């Protein structure tokens, strides 16, 4: 099953409204972009995966899709670099939930064949708990820390 809505790519130089990214997360993301934009060909934001698909109920297709979107997992950003795709979770303070999000999003993205290439689960943050950093290393989740302002 592909993403709920088609993946929309924007140039890596795009700056502006990162759909559904929290204000504090967006501030971290902007600092990441200042440092790493050149590595990427494009980004997709708010990519919705999975969710509950209602069947057998009388509703229009757009209503069914809207329900699926409201119950779906939402990736903050996917970064395309060559034939590889970074599945990115953005948090100012990365805890266990950031690790879980990055790993789960990458697994569901792979299951649903959302993008056609190798996936790299990634956490972009200002700070990460030491034990979470260790667990990310064990599980193959990349960590990018950006300086706070």
C-alpha cells in the first residue's frame, strides 16, 4: 500500500511551511537545512503511512482517504539523496519516542514500498539522551545533532 496521499517532492532549497511540523521542531529543521541542504536532491514533508482503512461503509473515496490520513503515521520529512532516502524524525530533545518514531516510520515505509530505494532512519535534534544515542547506534538509526541558538 503506498502512502495515503502521493508523495510530493520539493527542492532541497525550499524554505517555508513544513506541513504539520511543530514550531519547535521546525526551528531545529531550519538549522539542519542550513548545514545539510547540499547533500539532498529533494524533500517530502508530512508523508502519511498506514492508518485505518474503513471498508464496507457508505462513504465517498475522499472521506475514506481522509479517515485513513487522520489515523496514519506521519513522517516529518523524507530526504532524497541519489537513490537513498532518509526517513527523518525531527525533535529538539530526542528521547526514546524519537528513536521509536524513526525506526517505525522506516519499517512501515519499507513495508508499503513508499519510495524505491534504501532507507536510512534518522533523528535530527539539538540534544539526544545518552542511552537513546547508544540504542540508535545498535539499531542503525542515524543521529544528526544541530547546535541550539
